[in-house]
């Protein structure tokens, strides 16, 4: 797809497309000045619509933050209106929403969980968040335990998993439309587990190509795909962290976690420059009697404030672990359960806004020329 950048705002676009065919998508920065008159802006949109080809989509960037203006723009068929300054991620989302094919099932969201050190509770969080998302949204949720020799997700759910993640990695073509119901272990009506083999008689190497193929197929089967990543460092793990839609880093308030978390975040910020920043969870606060790093000092050291802090509740977590149940099932009123619900809520996918030309005082030809959504 060819891209071109031209000066001149709305007037420049009008002059350009008066003499040539307009492309499928036009992005125009109307003004950086928030005092731009809304009437002038709408008049410029009408003038541009006169010279654009039928079906041209317009995303407008402007400085006026006004609901009435926004509605008037949508009535004219403008695909989206972004108030400046707009982040690169917000602009990418606007273009993706515009070209999303509503006739196809949307791809599921991949959320990668990784711990900054051993024993920080990353696996527990991944399983509990998966349980919460399945019950809250009613969408299919797949939890993949990728710690092949030492994974414990099956114990967290008190399941025997005859078909695990290793089987799938060996033959990713086995994923079809009925895969989750046919092969994955059921941890609930909408919750599916692909457990680790937890065996030491074979190498624990993961093929990055096979895992990528598995995730691409699982995205079409489940609304959420949660990855419980091991604390190993290899190219497949770096690729997985880079490609995930969301990354959750779980840490405990100690110096080892500070160092490891900062290293992880530095890498993720570099490799995921245009993606959403990682979600940092500071777990087991208050477990250490001495030497604990304060939340404020931790945030300063790693240059990222925790999105969530979870206090030490050994009895709550211990009871759930011993029963093979989730904390929401054993102690729903606990602070830990509330924190997990809060974390899961961050990942709930809301339906994309659907807008388009609406009937009203605006002439019908305007809405017809701009494609809208």
C-alpha cells in the first residue's frame, strides 16, 4: 500500500483530489488549534466530500474536543475523529476498526503472563484471570501452560490433562473448528486448558514457528488465549512476548524482582514500541518481614507504576491451591479475589463502535461520498 504525505490540511486535500482520484483512505489533520471554528471545519468537510470519489474513507484529526461536532462529523460519513494529540496506537486502532470485516469472527486476544522471578505467582494469576474472563464474558478462554517440564496449571485446576500443549506443538495442524471442545481439557463451560506434560524424559524445547501457528489458529477458536510463560530465556519466548496483544509482568517487592523487572520492561518497551505498555502486577506485598521494597520505590526503580498491587493472603491462596479451585470460588470476598477481578477487567474486549451516516439535515450525497463505518 502506497503512502503519501501532503501539507495543507482540508484545503490542501480538496485541491489535490479536485484533479485526481482520491485513495481509499484519507487522513487529514484539520487544525492543531483547539479554537478552530466548528462551522468552518464542517464546511471544509463538505467541500472535500464534493471532490472525493465514492467510498473514500476519511479519518479526521482535529483540535476541538466537542461531542456535538463529533456527531455532526459522523453524520457526514467521516470514519473517525481523533482529538490531537493522538497516539500512534490510537491511530492504528482507528484504521483497524475501519477495515475490520464484521462478517468474520474477530481474532481472540493473546495475553502473555511472565514472572520476574520464581514464586511470584504468575501462574496463579494467569489461571485465575482466565477463570474470571470465561465467567464474565461467556467467551471461550484457552489457557496454555508453556512451562513444559515443570508447569502446574493442571494442578491449579485439579485436572488430569491427557492432551497437553506438547501434543499440539508437535502437530499444530490438529487445530480445527472443534479443537477446544475435542482435545483441550475442560476447566469450565468456556474455560479450556492445554497443560504442560511435566515430564523430564524429553527436551523442553519449544518451536517458535509451531507456537506461532498454534496461536494463530487458537485466536479463531477462543476470545482470549492466555499464555503462562516459563522463566527461561530463548528466542521463541522473546518472539512470543513481542507478538502478544498484552503482557502481564508479575513481580514481588524485593531487589531481585526490581532488577529482573527493569530488564524485562526495558526489552518490552524497545520491542513493543507501538503496542500497549506491559501491565505490571506487584504481588505478595507484606510477605517479607524485613527488606521489602516499597511500592513507590519499586515503581521509581523500574520506571513504571504497578497497575495492581496484591497483598499477601497466604491462607486465601493456600486454600484455593489445596482444593484445586480458583480464588473467586473459594473466597470471593477476599482482597485477592477483588484484585484478580480488577486485573481481568482490564482485558475485556468491548465491541467496536459502529457508526455511519445517519439521517438528518445533512444532504444524503455527503454521507454517500465518505464511506463511514
